[in-house]
């Protein structure tokens, strides 16, 4: 039987756009059972010469420097947005109006209001969405969720998480679009990194309903490589935050883009009345689990390596402990979106999740401005 095919239009071929292209090429080989197959149609970037070059490199037959042409191309069924945050809203709303499905990178748009507007438009039009919260769909995060749902942790009580990297720890690191509120939003480390921790909190612990935060901007001015001038950085280097969930779980998180030595330190510890799960993305493929019901003489954390019983690990590799990696999250996201379109399933982190994370980030930054607890809108 010939499978349904879905035409892909990809906007932005930077860091994450290339990972998406990898995902489209790899998905059919990993998920032979997929209900639909992606077919690369149009690549958009700027200027036009760059668009043509990356289209050739990544295997797209057509290129353009005008995302509106891509959105309105009848060959394109899925508009994949890997451009800076200021472009998300306009592109997503145009794509939805044209009846296209939307795959958008996180954090969606310039804040909760934009992401909520996109989510509402998508629902009204009945199209499918996917938001690229990568880590939330690691097979061992699925295992953590299963343990929680089965009651293995007892009643959830407290979550502590961190997402630290050091890509801006050097004060001489140049000003980029991420430092400009008009292009990258008023969320700095919180948007770039913390959004992932918030998505995982939503999947595992519950819905964050109130926050109390403080932010730090350690390097307020950075050199703009385009002009050579020092420019004011519009968003924070570090966010620390207490949070409460509507189900009674409480927690604390910290996220930094200037944490010297941390390369991919997304980690959490989720404590229940009977046990704990903990994870550190610098060791992606290991979940630590503690069960307080075990006899005292053998109590202790045990490390469970990802294996084929943790779907969809087995699609990538039959052997336990061999591991999957960063680009594989995009393979999984693309598969989930294909399934959602082919069979109506909801994806794990769609635009509603993107909007919820956006509203939490707004509340976190409002709280830091006011130096007070703030409820999530
Ligand atoms: N899920 C993840 O782990 C992850 C990782 C990195 C980035 N991201 C997100 O992905 C998005 C892009 O980030 P990035 O790191 O790839 O940025 P980047 O700067 O590396 O790439 C952005 C690309 O968009 C292109 N672009 C800019 N304006 C454009 C326009 N008008 N039309 C078409 N193309 C245009 C740029 O030329 C560039 O190729 C952001 O939302 C970011 O937060 C997510």
C-alpha cells in the first residue's frame, strides 16, 4: 500500500533547522510503521543565495528567501518554523490560515500571549501542531512518567530542576538575536533553556500555577558583531524560581546560560512519598530510581539504562544502554507529528503545551520584576 506523503517547508537552517532536516531524512528508516512520510519540498532562509545553498545541502528541491511563498506553496503540507522567535507568530498564523500543519520550535513566539493566540487559531482551524521541546520525549522520561502513573513514587511532593549551559559565560561572547527582546523575547536563559525544564515539569509533575523568581544579568552589554558597538542585553543570564503546581506539588528551579563548565546540564529530581526519580541530560540514557519500599539493607538509587522496553528506543537500537542522542529527539517529534496527522493522535507537546510554557515564563519574569509571587495566567 502506498503511504500518505506530507510536503515539508522548512524555515530557518541554523542550529536547530539542520537537526529538523536530519529528522526528516532519518524518520522513515527508524519508524517503518509511520502512518505518513515526509517529503522535503521547500527550504526558506535569508538571503536567497544562502537559502539555495542550504536547500542543496539538506536535500530540498526548491528554495526561497520569502517565507510567505513557502507557506502558500500548494506542495507544502507542514510549515516547520526554525527561525528566531520574533517570526514565529506571523508565520504560524499565516500557515494556519492557509490550512497547513505547524511544527514550531520552542519557546513559541515572543511570550505567552503570542503562543496562546497561535494555539487558539490552530484549534479553530483543526490543524495539528508540534512544539520542539526535544527532551520531554526521551524514552527514559517516558519511563519516569510510567513509574509516576503506576504509583511507584507514591504521592508526588517536590521537584527540583536545573538547566545550565555556558554558551554566554565569556563576557566577550558576541550579542546575538537571542539577546534582543524584539527578536528573541524578554526571556533569556529562561526561554532558551528553562522552557525545556518547564515542559518536562508539565509532563511529569503537574501544571505550574504560581511562581516566585529572581533574575540576574551578569553581562549587561555585549559587542554587536555587525556594528562593533556595545549593545544593551535585554534579557537575563540566570533565573532562579520557586514554583507551585495546581495538584499541590511544589518545586524550585534554576537556569543559567553563563554556568562555566555546564554544557548540557538539564537535570531534575522528582520526589514522591515512596520514591524518587532523577535524571541528568549529560547522561541522557540513564534514569535513577529509588524505591523506599525496598528492604533497608539494599536501599539505594538504581540506574536504569534506556532499552527497547522504553518506547521508542527500540526503533533506534535493539541493544540496551547503547543510547540515543540529541538529533534523535527530532526524529521522534517528526514521527509523532506524522502520526497525529495520519491518525488524529495528540502529540506530547503541542501548541497548547507551548502556550502554557509561554504563560509560565511570563509569570516568572513578572515575578522577578515585582519581587513577589505571581499566579500563572
Ligand atoms: N529544541 C531545541 O533543543 C532547540 C535548540 C536550539 C534552538 N531552538 C529554537 O529554534 C529556533 C531557532 O534557533 P537556532 O538556534 O536554530 O537559531 P540560528 O540563529 O542558529 O538559526 C536561525 C536561522 O533562521 C534564519 N532566518 C532568520 N530570519 C529569517 C527569515 N526572515 N526567513 C527565513 N529564515 C530566517 C537564519 O538565517 C538562520 O539560518 C529558536 O526558536 C530557538 O529557541 C531549539
